[in-house]
C-alpha cells in the first residue's frame, strides 16, 4: 500500500511574544522565531527564545547574526554556533541556518560544521534538532546543484522562493526543485506567501509554505515614538485571522486532491 500524500504545513515567522500567540491560536504547524523581519530576519534575544520554548507547537530558531550577505567571519560563525547551542538547550525543535562563500555558493565547509554540531547536541539531549537551510540558498548561482549539496549536508528542508524575490514568481523553479528533491528533502516555499498566491504555489506540488501573516498600519506622524525614531512609518505584527485563513486554504486544497 503506497503512502498517502504528505500533510500540508504552514510555518509562520514571528518576532515577538504576540506573534507566538497569534501563530499558535491561528493553527500554524510551526514557528520560525526571529527578530528584524524587515531585513529578512535576525537571531532574536535569548529571553524570547526561552519564552518560545513553551509554545504549543514546534519552534525553529533563525540563527543569523547580522543583516546583509551570508558570508561570515570566524567570529560571526561562532555566534551562529552559540545560537544553535542556545536553541538546543532551550528545548526548541530546530534551527534555521545558512552561509555563503564570496561567490554566493553555499559555504559547504561551514555548514557542515554547524550541521554536525546540531546533530551532536540533539543526540546529547535525546531530541533531534530539525535543520532548515535558509534563503541564502536563493542567491546561489545554480539552485539544483545547491539543493544536492543541502541534501548531502543532511538538511531536512530548504526555505526558498525559487530564486525569485517572491515565491509566486519562482513557482516554476519551485516545481523543479520539488521534483528533484523526490522526498529526500522538503521544499519550504517562502517570500510573499498569501492566500492570493497560495494556489499557484500548491500547484507546484510543494507541501509546506512559510509566511509572516502580518498586518500593518500607518503610524501617525504626531506620535512621539515616530518623531523620536523609536518606530518606523508603519507598525504591525502577526495576525491571527491571516494565519487561520492560510491554514483553512491549505486544508481545503488538500481535501480536493
């Protein structure tokens, strides 16, 4: 008897306590915990990591020490290693990591070190850390070749937009990568994922999507916080109804197949 289709899953990236609560209440399957989503996400504070460990769904920590490129110095690489240790010690379910060389190819040597560390920490604690390769992958000059490297390194999934700024624009490549993966690694589609773009993404065959599910509002110009530079022109956060709507659409599409 052949196995049934893989269950569709929604991962929501959040950057605060309210986001953890909204993702959980909205029915998300997994959380990516980060800070500074405006620049693609950075490692959040240890205090938030510890709070997130009590969430009722799996939490994966984004370990990214700074904005910008993904080519790291020795000290920056050590920071990521410490973040991986922090995630394991806090009891999180996984980590999200990535690194590139100067040609934007995967830094296989550095990634192998981090993967080995994560596997060793998981074995010590009797709880395997799930490993996601983040969107440093999308900058690689040869995505199919990079996917094979990710598989050889032992990643469980790769977060990707198919090499485009938005996942819906990279849908054709996402379909190719999903076919190439052939069950060896999960393709997690992310960047600009919404209820409007979801059907085109699901048509590629992928089973997991990643979204911020944020709603924003303008900050009045007369707010002291804006005038003092403590907030930008807009403020917002993870919206429980947006999460719930994506979950409903994922489940509804699955029931039609």
